[in-house]
């Protein structure tokens, strides 16, 4: 999609954003809240088994849910306010990072992308160029140079120290930042997805929307002994995810991957994956995964949740229903009104499952 088309495209969220996948950190549980009666019927038993035993505990849970729903309701306005404040008051440390250059990208990555763009490229040929699978359909590849990773981390720490307002990256991570608010989306993550990651995802994940990625949410997550230590088992609001380890020095913090989210937990075996600094990992967003606690140091990762509207317009990856659309800001949650999907799918031969 070129600049002109992107301007015309409106993106949406699914209404389930206000009711589903509410994460209760104390009980490591994702819940759905529509009414108290439904909530009790669906979750009270498992909450009890995880230590929510008294009325006070239960009231606390209800309060946490109300707070989270309120946060989600005011997200658009608050994000727009933060973006405006950052644009006005924040001075980047490394302004050159805000515009993607090929010199940011690892030479091996450029070779892989050149192959994927070439006529006659196929999945087998690409797999031959990648390291062996770190876990089923999880691929490790250096995306950026070490210099780029170091400079991006310096930029992020500079931003963290600044008085500029910071948004929380997602429902589960409390520390980190949103790249669109920092102004890194237009010049950096959008061209990275469109020109470089798209051709790779087309060959690796054609069955999961990899051929028609048309938006993303990019953010950085941060783990520190005094902040978040780990990340519970989850799936992403994404069709394809890129995770790049930016640093700093840390021990622990390995990732683990299970099966796709529809596979019962009892049938799943997890594989642990070491995530070395400056390495990238590509995986399907709907493949369950988590991060083990760090034991020392600080861990920062760049996460790009890439979305394919033609895939998610049929089934919301978060509530697994036909999405109920609410107009959003920017890329929102990557849904579109679907006009032109049929023709677009024919032109782009976007294979859907
Ligand atoms: O900590 C990590 O590297 C994983 C983060 C993650 O899975 C996510 O933010 O969706
Ligand atoms: Fe994730």
C-alpha cells in the first residue's frame, strides 16, 4: 500500500477490546467481563483456585477490571495527548534513527530480503537461508546491526529519562514505550514492515495472513529487577510478530513457545528459546508464548505486532468472533471495513485459512 492509499485507509478496533482479555496480574489470568453474573460464572472457580478466597479479594478484582476498562476507554484521547506533547517537547538523541536506512539492517537480513523479493523465491529456498527453527515455526534472524540496536536503546533511555509522558506498551507489560507516540512509526517501523518484513512473512506465514500485512503496533518492553520481571503465557493481537532483543546486559529472560492458541494446554509442550542481544525472532502472533523472569540486569525488546486486515476482518484474533468494528486512531487494531477485500485478495493472492 503506498502513501496515498494509506491516507485513505481507516482502521478499526473490535468491540471486544472493552470486555475481553483483561489480564489480572495477581492471578496470572485473562478474563472476560460483560456482566458480574457472567464474570462469576466464567471465572470465579479458577480465581478461587488461584487464591482469590474472600469477598475483599473479589472486590479488588472487580475494581482492577473497572480500572482497566476505563484505561482502555480513554486510550485514544490520552495517546493523542501524549503524542502531541512528545512532538512538542521531546528532542531526540539520535534523530537519524527516525528514518530507516539500509545501513541499520544486518547484511544477512538484506540478503534474505533480496531473495524473498526475487522471482521464483519459495519457502524452501528461504528456509535454507534461515537458522533452524528455534521452536515450531519460530525463526531467529539478525534484523538490525548491533550499532543500530545500541543506538535505539540509547534513544529509548534518553526518552525514558525525559519528562515526556509515556504510554504503557500493552495490557500485560507495565514498562516500555509505544513507538508511534515517539514518532518512530512513519519513518522506521512502517517501511521496515512494508519493504523488508512483508516479503519474508509472505513466504514463512502465508497461512496466517503473512502475504497481506497492512498495519502494525510497535512497542518496546522493558524488564528490570525492580519493575516487570517476566511475561505470562499469552498470544499477541497480531498475525505475525517480530521480537528483537535490544539489550542491555541481562541473565535469564528466555522466551518459551507452545502451540497455537486453539490447542488445549494439556496437549502442548513448550520449547525454551534463548534470545541473544541484537537477534530477532519471527513467530505467528497466535502461537502461545511467554518470557521467563530475568535474574539480573535489564532486558529491552522491540516488538512489532504485524496485522493483516484481510485475515482479522473475518475472525478477530482476540475474541475469535466476527469483529464488531469501532473506528480507531492511526492503525488502531488493524481491522478495516473490508471494502475491496475480495478484489484485493485476488490481486495480492492473499491466501486465507
Ligand atoms: O518479553 C518479550 O520479549 C516478549 C514480549 C511479548 O511477547 C509481547 O509483548 O507480546
Ligand atoms: Fe507476545
